[in-house]
């Protein structure tokens, strides 16, 4: 299956802004994180199709996965 | 410490002892206490019965990081209720070093003259001012720095405050001569109503602050400062990307209010986001990280240069970029930076100016996405043309003039950069805070979106009432301390950091506060404000969001499903 992976802020460094990823069926968010060698502690916010998801969330074909490090503002 | 009182009706200055009831107040706690005590809640905010109060926070002038925020308070000409607005810059720590716990400005000059005020170690001088009338804030800051030296604090109003516009702010010089803003609620108009163009502060040979136990304070401050540096938000993300990192997060989450709160995502987000801004700043040799006051270690501010590498603006915030960007459909960061610079110079709140431009676009006065058109309209505000005076009085005033009903305000103040339907916790804050639609008053976005201090689903109403209430209380305490609100990112996640705050209060003031006493401070500040607003004529019908939130908003088809009864529970404590 294919998902859109979008990385933000410091997660983009040395990687990319967005990419289509080929994954095994039943892949989870954690598999995307591992695929791109992102240290788990660097990922603080995971959204799947714009909704909060944890790392065990099972993905479906066509999902968008958005990953952020810890960030703040106002 | 003393209370300084300036009376503009008879141009007099007096010093007073700090009454016991104000001894343990500072910042917002103190400005709200003074306004509630001394200002008739039914008065005309631009009349002689309103007062303008400046107060540094409880920790101003100490060595704890990020403690130099200034609070300014009055009855707001925008909301008609009590207002506290705060800013970084060079004022709060100078007030503290001069031993000034609060500066209260009252009355209105009898003659048709303008004045400036100079505060120094021996007191206050009130002088007539003619030279800088009609000039922008940057010119005032440059002239005062040349006249009194680099080490001078300056607070100033631009043309907007001189015109007494409801969106006028009070600007504070930052350590580099750039501009920070006590932005919301039209306090620049109150300063203009008293015909004060600027206030300068010379703290040379000031007596300094009071500190009961210096060693205990230092120990606690070290723990606190360390927690700020170690937390990834205050220690890494904010210094590097500033607040504008939020564009992409809110966009992905579907809560970035686009085209006057019609959609939760903006096609042009990548062109105005924090990542793009960082790359642009670096490639043009700007400064991607600096603090807005001495002792700030979070350094979320930056300087943004134009494409020729010349200084364009500083303190370029997410709210501003969202408002003129996604809100108005402008996707050019350079145009938005120019607008930011103009608002700083004219002395206009960028959130309310952006809200006004959204309403102007609704009215068909400008095409959506017309950034150059916004620039022309901001110039009209500066010129004081009739259109400018309409626009400068904010979205409700402009909407009424042009027959627009889709107006994104609560209590007359523009809703900031998070859609209430997609980020429900902040929606609760917008509706219920005494300040009007204000995101800083109880920043539920931290827990709804940023996963700081917990994790509460932004699209679900569950837990949002309690979240907003708790954050409003905690924020009122922090706003009284003079600490920058961004310390909350570390404090919400670190018990040692929150305990250190209590230890610092006790060390400095000789109190014996527990954590509960610290929150009681926040509760009492809110109760004071609620009582003022009630006496000013506010009822629960003012604690509501605008009608358009009944529509669902894409991409999540989110709806506002929090009931009026639930909203009325928020400030019950």
C-alpha cells in the first residue's frame, strides 16, 4: 500500500518535506518512523489524515502521515 | 517599591507607598486589581475616568530567565471590558530597577496639547511634546535612543494611538531597537486619549528590587532556567523556528482558519510556514533567533530581511502571518512582513488588523488574496482617512459600516489563529475569558494540538471545559509573575520547574506559599476581572462565539457542539 509521508520542522533536516512511501499492508506509524531512520524520541506529534494517532496506529492505503518534533508557539 | 501616579488633568506626579493589598501582586494581577479598584466599570474608555496602568511582574529585575514581561491594563475601548495586554522589551525591568511597582496614569489634559513622560530615579517629568506627533514608533524609538542613550526604555504609540483607534497598541522598544507590542484591546487609544505620545525610562542609579533571600532565589532560579533550556519546545523549537512553526501543524491538523474561518487548511501554507521563514531569514543574513528582553533564553524572536538583505521586520509572529496569510489568502511572506512592519510602526494590533482585512474582503472592498491591497488599506489607517478610521476601529466597526455579518470576534476582539471548531479547547477560552477572544489567556492549543501538559483530542468536546478553566487560572498566575508565557511549555511538563516558581516567590517576598496558593493567585485575578466585567454590563450572552461556528469546517467537518450551559461552567470555581 502507499501512504503520503510529510515531515516538518527539524525532522526535514537530511530527509525531505513529503514523499510517497510503499509499505506492507497493516503497517503502523512506527514502521514509517523506522523506515526513515527517525529517532523515536524526536517524533512528538503524529497525525494520520489530520487526526491524532499514536505510533501503533494501523495505516491504510492512501493515508497521509504527518510527523512533527516537539514544537510550540502561540 | 513605590506606586507612581501621574495625573494628566493637572500634570502632577506623586509617589505612594504600596498598600498591603497590592504587595504580593505584580503584572496582570496588579493592573487588574488597580483598574478594578480605581476605574468606574461603566466609564467611557476614552474619557477622563479611565486609567492606564503599567506594571512589571513579581520577578522583574531578578536573575530568573524570561522574567521581564510588562503588563499594561485599563478598560478596553475595543471590548468594553477589563484588559491586560503584555509585552517584552525594555520597560518592565527598568520599572523594577527604579523601584516602581506600578505607574498609574489618570485624567486627561485640559489644554489641547500632547505630552511625553520621562521616568528616572528621582521621579517623573511630564513635558509638552510637539516634535514627534504624527510620527511612527520607529522614529520615536530612534530619536529617544539618540537623546537619552542606548540604555533607555521606551514605550510609544504610533499614529493609530494618536487617532484613538480601538486596534491601537502600545509599542515597547526591544534591546536592539526593534518593536514589541502590548497588542490587544486598544490600549494605545487609551494612551492617546490622555495625549501621551511616549514614555521613556532611565534606570541609572535606580535603587533596585527588594529580595528577601537571595541565595534561595538563586537556587530555585537555576532549576527553573535549566528546565527551560532542557525542554525541547523552549530549548530548541522556539529558538530555531519561532512561533511561525505553527502554520504547518495547524494546517495538517485542519485547524488553520482560512478565508475568514471557512476552511481549516490553506493551499499556500508551505509558502508562509515557519520552515520557509527560517530558510528565508538565513539565506538573507537575518537573525533567526534573539530574545525580546534581557534575560530571555527562549529567544523565539527573529529579524526578517527583505530580498536585498535590508532589515524589514522583527518579532514576526505566527498570529500575524496566519491572519494576513491564511485568513486573507495572501501567500507571499515578503508582503506579510511589510504589513507587519507597517503595523509595528503605526502601532496597530496585527490580529485585529488582519481580522478587519478579512471583513473588508467579505465586504468586497478588496479581493481575497490581495496583499498589495491590504498594504494600501493599512496606509489609509496611517493617514487617518475616513476609510482608515473605520478600518482602524476593528472588525465589528468595519463590518457594521459595510453590512457584513460574518465577523470573527468575541467581545469585539478578533479570534486568533486556531479554529474553535477544530481546536475546541481554545474555542472555550475564546468564548469565556474576560479578555475577549484571546488565545494566550488559556492556551489549550498546547494540550489539544502540541501534546504539552497532556493530550486532549481537539475535535472532541470531552475535557475541554476543565482544560480551559485550569489553563486560564494558571495563566493568570504566570501573567502576574512577569514570566513569559512560553515558560509554560516547560512548566506544564516539569514538576521541578513549577515548584521552582513557588520557591522563587517565597524567597523573594518572604511568603510561605504552596502550589495551591500560586493557583489561588490566578483564581483571585480572574474573579477580580469577572466582577469588573459584570459591573461593566457583561452577561453570559457575551461569552459566546459568533454565529458562523454553527457551520461545519473542512477538512474534518468539525462542528461547535459545546453548549451554552457548558460554557457558563468554565469560570465557576
